[in-house]
C-alpha cells in the first residue's frame, strides 16, 4: 500500500502532531499518517511497509502494542518498546534510575495497602503517592500526615484496575515553584525550560507557565546518562531541584508533548525531530 518510508502513528492530532507533519513536509520526507484507531494488524501481515515509525499515539497502551507489532516486522520505532515500557511506568523508571545510579527522589514500591502505609511512614512526610501509569499530574497525591495517608491508600484500594494494587511512593521534594523539563534526541538535550506554578504540580496541562533555561553542563551530563539508561530516542525528562541534592530525575516521558517547550524556547522542536528522523532512515 504505502510507498512512504516513514509512518506517524497517531490518534487525536494535537498541535505537536501538526507541527511534526509540517516539519516532515518541509524536509521533503514522504510519510503516512496511520491512525491507531483504524489500524488492524495480523499474523498474516508481511514485512513492515515503513522503515521508521514515529509513535505519537495519545493512548499509551495502543501505541505500545502497535510499536511491538512494527518492531517485530523490522521497523525502527521511535521510541522503542523497551523505552515505552521503562518510561511509561513510574516504578520501572525509578528502578532504572537506581540501576544506573541516577539521582532521584527517594522512593518505595509496595504491593499491599498495609505495606504501602509502612513504606510511607518509612519515607517520612510529606510523601507523594502516584499511579504507576499516568500523566498530566492525574491522581498524584501529596500526603502530609498519617490520616491523609490512610485515606488515600484506602481509596486507592477500591479503585479498579490492576495497576492500583501497586503503590509507588516518593519523598516530596521542597522544590522552588517550578520543575525543569529537558527534551532530548538520542542523549543530547535540544531544549531546556522551567515550568512555574503556584500549585506544587507544575504540569503545563494544569496551567503552569514556562520559561527557557540554560542547558548547563550538569543538565547535558544527566540527560546523556538518563537517555542511555532508557534506550534513547525522543524523550522528555522532568527534574526536580532539591535545595540540598541538586537536580533529581523525576520521570521520563516517551511521547513528549512540546507545545510548552516551543513557547518557552522558540526552538523548532518538530524541525529537529524531522532532521533526526531523516538521519535515522
Ligand atoms: N516527589 C515530588 N516532589 C515534589 N513535586 C513533585 C514530586 N513528584 C511530582 N511532583 C510535581 O508534580 C508534577 C507531576 O508529577 P509527575 O511525576 O511528573 O507525573 P505526571 O506523569 O503526571 O506528569 C511534577 O511536574 C512536579 O511538579
Ligand atoms: Mg511529568
């Protein structure tokens, strides 16, 4: 069917996807938009008609499965399924940080409500309770005392979904009113900016404002280390600035939104991504 070497896997088209389409067009790279919602794959399919798949599916689960299929058919996927698995799950990300001696907030993973409470007390208040899979700050709770901990854990216990049986707990970092986000392409930072909010959750989706920051040597080194640990590709790293320990890696996003980055830095993220894709072909 397709003559294009590149496919962009999409569902809902955000401003980021529109920018990517424009960038691929102006780079003269033929590509096909593949909507995961109408995609059907089967064991009868031959080799992948695409050499490179850029996954921009807003659904992590759909994107993960489609990438697994195309990877199995020999396509180069951005990002690889290993990267999606490690970054798409905050507990697995934290374990990866530990394996690679990457400084991050202290954390515990517990598998039972009682042991989750024990782990929270052990970490010391305030503690942040997070779903292992999630984004935009959803269902992330800051817990200041034992009463709050007991109610959050009790409520979480009643939530459906097997992932709510895994408790990911992190120490709360008394960061300035911002966190730091770095977009990277294969171990190199391409944009660094801070996200400011009066609320302790500084997601752009929750109304944080953004401002460009300098890509320091520390940021460059940490980005390289983290990117190598998760398998490279196109990623966004969240850092929290600890007043005592400096930059701590909080999480890594494997299908980054970058509207906030463009507003803060005026860097042509989609253009750089297009260039990277051309070089990867
Ligand atoms: N341990 C923490 N200490 C302080 N602030 C945190 C902590 N964890 C998360 N936050 C704040 O909450 C925001 C959302 O948390 P994050 O782990 O990035 O989840 P999400 O995937 O939902 O973006 C972060 O950008 C940061 O501002
Ligand atoms: Mg985040």
